[in-house]
């Protein structure tokens, strides 16, 4: 067995695929937040009879 240490090429910390996955995760979080705000806005601003008085 050889005791030589060969150079091990570690993958870069942020390669293109990892950056793309992170971008997708951030986009999903932003989309969920926008949908939540839109849902709350819609519930608060609808004057329909189905909306409970405590939500108006």
C-alpha cells in the first residue's frame, strides 16, 4: 500500500445545480408567503355574508 496522499477534488460548495435548487426553494417560500397574504387580504376585504363578523 502506498502512503502517498493523492489530491482529492472536492465538489465546489455552490455549483450550478445547488444554486438552482436553492433558488427554487426560495421561490417556493416566497410564493407560499404571497398566497398566504392574498388569502388573508381576501378574507378581510370580502363583505360576503359567509365571512364571520370577527374576521371583518
